[in-house]
């Protein structure tokens, strides 16, 4: 089984499509409801009985709570507006046996309701965790969980720690996740915070030596 951890904060608009993309026969879905005020929990309850209501603390803290609850050998993170590709789980499971982390690619797509519908889409690099990485749960025992001092870039920072350890990481060129571009992406609404957080990461891992 794979524990799929999904932080949700008012994600009802796209949540059903996200959850529908997860194969239920091999996945244990854990939804961390980050004090949503919409009907996110009602939608989530159609797909899983593991819904944890927490005080609003942001997606990083929610992911860490999900890690503490996961009982499967493997962990996968999704955002409430992501969509797994059809064969993503099978592809990752075939590769994980001799590795600690499998990282694939994520493809952006423009949501039909996005006003900025002329934005150019791109295939992401291997620096993305959400939707693109299958992780052995005991990896978190070795290098720790996500840095809650960050609101953006927490997955990238965690991967930098993993790469400095003896963790076995395999990068593959399969597209495993579709990332929805819409009007409320954190990259749009939190541009200044994103800049500050990536500056923190650069100072921590590349400057302060």
C-alpha cells in the first residue's frame, strides 16, 4: 500500500478530480483538512474515511502531520488541485524496490477556468516532490520531515537534504502528475513569500558553508 497525503484548504473546486485520479486498490488516502470553510471534507469523505481536521497551519505542517499518520511503507504527496497520470503509481512502484525515492516529472496544464489562459505550460524538473515522488516512509526517520519555517519550496529543500545523505534517489523521465494552473496557485498569490523562502534555502544550503 501507498499512503497518499493530501493537504486541503478550501480545495473543493478541484478536489474530486484529484481524488478520482488515485487508484484506490493500492493507495491509502489521508486528507489533512487545514481548517477549510468550504465543503472539502464532504467531497473527501466520498473517497476516504481518513480525514484529519487540524488548526490552520499551512500545507507544510499538514504534510508533516500526514507523515506521522501514514502506516504504509511508501508515501506520496498530492496537492488538492493535482491530477495523477494514469500509470503513475505503477511506474513508481516498479522502480522503488532498490531505491528510497523515485522522482518523475510534472506537466503543467491550464485549468479551463483560469483567466490567464495564455500562460505557457512547461514540463517541470526533478526538483518537485508533490505528485512526482514516491518515498519510502523510513526516509523521513533518516533525514527529518519538511521545514515548517518555509511556506514555499519545502519539497526542494527536503530533496537537497536527501541528496546530501546516503539516500538512494532515482530520477525518471516519466510524467507522473498534472499540475493545474489556475487563478489561485500559491506561485501567483504568494510571489513575495516564495522569493523570500527560496532565498532562505539558498543561504542554508549554498551560501552559509
